[in-house]
C-alpha cells in the first residue's frame, strides 16, 4: 500500500520543484479570505487506498498566527546567506523544506520581498537535489505576481499539490520527500513557538502544543517507515528528541502543559533547528 504525504507544505514547495507539471491541469479552487480558512482547508485528505499522515502545513500554522495578530519577526527565518553552506543531499533537502516554510511565513505575515528571495532559494535547492526539471512558466509567473496576495497565492499553490506529490512518487524519491517535509515542519514549529516563549501560557497555547504533539507522532511514524535511508534515520533521531520533551507532558495530572515544559519544548525545537540550518 502506498504511503503519501498529505500536506500542503508540499504545495508550497511546488513553486520550486515543479518539474513536468502543468499549472492548468487543475482548476483553481474558489478563493477564501484568510479569516475564513480553517485547518481543513489547508490539510488535504483524500479517500483513496493510501495511508495518509496529516502533517501541518506552514500555511496552516502561519494563518493561525496571522489571525492572532502575531507580528512578523525578520530575525527568525533562516538567513538566505546560509544557502551556500548546504552541499550534502541531507542539508539541501532539509533546508529546501526550511526555506519553503520561511517563504510561507513571509507570505502570510506580510513581507513579500523576502518571500521572493526564499522562492529563489527553494528553486535553487530543488535543482541541487534533482527535483527540478524546469518550473512551468505560467505557474512561476502566477506565484511571482501574487506574492503580496495571500489568498491568490494559496489558490495557486493548492492547484499544483497533486502533481507535485505524484511526480515525487513516480521518481521514487520518498526519502528526499521525508527530509523536505520534516524540515518544513520543524522550521514552521520554530517560527510559531519561538515568539511565545516569553509570553504567559494561555489555554490557546496549551491547545496548540497538544495539536503539535499528535502531528509530531504522525510525522515520526512516517519517517520511521522510510528509515532504511540513512538520511531519514538521522532526521528521525532529531524528531525523537523533540518527541521526548513533548512526552513529559503526559505525566501531568491537572495541567495540559506547564510553563517549564513549554519552555523546554521551545528550546529543544530551537536546538534541533539550529543543527539543521548550520
């Protein structure tokens, strides 16, 4: 039975890894405003005979941040200048995901100029790891022309989702896909949690932690199924470090998560992320 990554993170990566895919092969979905979007709108679920692991997309996380009026923090995304450091397949695939998440962060939180820079980084890394055979010009133009229009950008990237997943599967590159998706998830989690570290622990934050805990378990199960690749096994070990600090919360009696536990989670995510982008 096939295993698929049902995540719109892949759709965002599509702007950099579109190979033989045509953007007019799908009809655009009706646009919704950011305020109308829900988790169901940005996490795809199909009813085919596949094992579907629902991993949160950067879009879903950053839409929540936008709706809570979290300000854009330019110091948080991975520096574009770091791109030249990534020479191994592991570094390139993981940081392709990292930069795709940074692009989503810039698009949703409102810095379109930075988004364009991250667009180019994702494209360049996709070339390095062999996922790029030429971006469909119409799709590239639509992305570049709508970087400041979040609703339109969401529709554009959604259009390409199925083609990207099918292309990667057809090429037998599931191990690389594991690295890209996990890199995007870790970066988006870092960008989401880091601004909250100095804030009071609210019920909403506790709920967010619980949501990520479940999704992290799905992601770990997905990588575990592909750990025959040494690179995937290496990244799986990093994810298990994050899981270990999450699992401490299961011991709580009257609280979902304590402030100390939350800070430990944020710091561990930051430590893992620092190793991925170095």
